[in-house]
């Protein structure tokens, strides 16, 4: 196992990052744990920068992309649908919470790669958030299209809710 990590540090770090992201999703009220983890990632990245092993730098990068997507999802799920308000909230949440971890990529990587990674964090985070929320809303409507349902916690951001009323065909929700 250790031999694989030594020979393929980038692939190993990506797998570990995906596994860590899945673990964060299973932790009840994972928000504070995620914020603490990202604060540590940001501080360690800023202090040690390119001196970190490639495995750690790649793992931090995967976690930063995951965090950006998660934070953008919180803003996007403020109400159902992709509207100027939900897109703006996704951008606002990203700017408030995920910008510093994203900018720490300037210290973690060098050359053109760091510029590319920093420029990719926002669009990939928004794409992840928008597609996850749209899929959730579509599945929610399909599940309750006949019977309907009142306010129900969202699957993606449990402190936000959705409701569907088949008689009006209206999907409702809030934060």
C-alpha cells in the first residue's frame, strides 16, 4: 500500500480527498468540522507552500475544490431553482468562505499550474453546486409529483427545506 502511494502520490491523494469528502458528508452537522479542516488546510498551505510533499498538496487541492462546491451549494439552495438570487448567493457564500482557501493554492503550487487551479476553483465549485441542487430538486419533484409534501429538509443542505404542491405544480423552499 505504501509503495503505491510513493509511486502514485497524485492519484493516491485524489482518492484520499474523495474519501475524506465522503466522510465529511456523513458526519452529522459537518459544517463546523469542515470549516476547522479548511482553516488548517489554508494555514498549513500558506505557511509551508511548495515545501509540502506532492501528496499533501494534491490532497489539499481536492479538499479546497470540495469545500468551494459545498459552500456554493449552501448559497444555491437558499430557494429552489437557478435564479439571479440563488446564483448571487452561491457567489456570495463562495467569496465569504472559500476565497481564502482557493487563494492559498498560489502558495501551494508553482508556475502556471497555480494560476490554472485558482482560476478553476470558482467555476468548478459553481458547476458542482448548481448541478447537485438541480438534480436534488428534480428528484424531489419526481418523488412527490402525485402525493405532494410540505416543508421537508433538503438532502444536500439539511437546514434548508423544500415543499412540492402537485395541485399547483409549485416547488417551494427556503433557508
